[in-house]
């Protein structure tokens, strides 16, 4: 994904809006597919066809099925479109509300100063401890040194329905392979400002296995220690010994 520095702010803003529009359209279409799938799947048709005894009966079953789809499109469908569109629009409007932007309750801790979560040790040392802890599990995905090579990347993982993926490693919501970020590069998708990393750890990365740690498990003071430690893994504070 290149940088588009030649575009003006206004042009970038219109691209942002259009990208959001594409997402909304996709969400609505997916919602409609799910609704239509309740009554009209190929397997349902196949099931009905299997009971038909003659070619003539099969034809009739097929015709009836088509008519039912036509009826559905005329009667219930417009209302369902409206319902789904409204709920998708509402969630995007909510996301734009400044009140819903995730803000830390405490200021970033000085990486070389004491941890706000555990003042007996430095922020980097506490970040390291949390990173390596069995409760946070960062290591199981990102690996001990942060290279993105944790155990979960070499094991077979389960789909939400309990069956196993054919390939080893993690997968995103769309079933595609995804690798935990290599934290030693110091390059991040959601920006590399401390607040960006704070938000990624607190809220997770939706659509990927990167979990949300805020609210459950880690408090904001601990998340700042992790943010500091991630910068350390990326080569900052080379003289520190956490
Ligand atoms: C279940 C596996 C898993 C666990 C556990 C996990 N991560 Fe991740 N993490 C990922 C994946 C996968 C990505 C890449 C997401 C993507 O494709 O954008 C990621 C991305 C990240 C990023 C990069 C975000 C960006 O903007 O590029 C950071 C920082 C990060 N994780 C930190 C952590 C920390 C700190 C912990 C522990 C508190 C942790 N992760 C635990 C899987 C995991």
C-alpha cells in the first residue's frame, strides 16, 4: 500500500468516504445473502428435488421454488433491505461519534521510568513480563523475540465451526491465512504513533485473530507498558535492558 502524498486532503477525504461506502455495501449485501439463505439454498432445493418421483414432478418443484423466490423478492425483501441498511448505517454513524473513539484513561508511561501498573519495575521491564506472560499469550502468536513466529503459526487451527483449516497457522474472518505482525520491524498497519499501538492492543484488529485486550485482562497502565516494549522490540531504546 503506497503513500499518496500528491493527493490533497480533500481528495483523500473523498477516498475515505468511498472506501466506507464500499464496506457498507458489502456489509448490506452479506446481510441480504444470509437472509436469503435461510429459505433458499441449493441444498434445500436438492432436498425437495430428491422427493420428486418423475421428471415432470421435478420440473414442478423447480418452478415452485422459483416462484417462492419471486414472491420473497416482491413481498419481504424491500423491508429486509431497509432494515439491514439502517442497522449498518447506524453502526457507522456510531463509529464516527467522537465519544466512541477509544481514549486511554492514563497518559503514556515514560518507557525508561517506572511502570504505572507495577511501580517497582521499569515500564519496559513490566511490558516484557506481560508480553512473555501466559495470561496475555502474545508469545503464542508473535513469538518470543517478536518475529511473528509463535507456536500458533506452525499449528493447525480450528475454524469457528470446529473443523480444522487445511493449512497451518492463523486465518482471518474470511478464512485466508494471516501472519502475526513481525514486531521487530517497527512497521504497523494502523500507524506507529503510541496511541495507534495502544488502540490496536486495547481493541484488537477486527477481522483478524489479533485479540482485544482492553477491558478484559489488561488495564490501560499495563497496555502502555506493552506499547513501550513493542518499540523496544522494534529497536528503540537500544541501551535498555528490560
Ligand atoms: C491469537 C494470536 C495473537 C495474539 C495472542 C496476539 N496477537 Fe497481535 N497480532 C496478531 C495478528 C494475526 C496480527 C496482524 C493483524 C493484521 O493482519 O492486521 C497482529 C498484530 C499486532 C500488532 C500490529 C498492529 C498494526 O497496526 O499493525 C501489534 C502491535 C500486536 N499485534 C501486539 C500484540 C500484543 C502486545 C499481544 C499480547 C498482549 C498480541 N499482539 C497478541 C495475532 C495475535
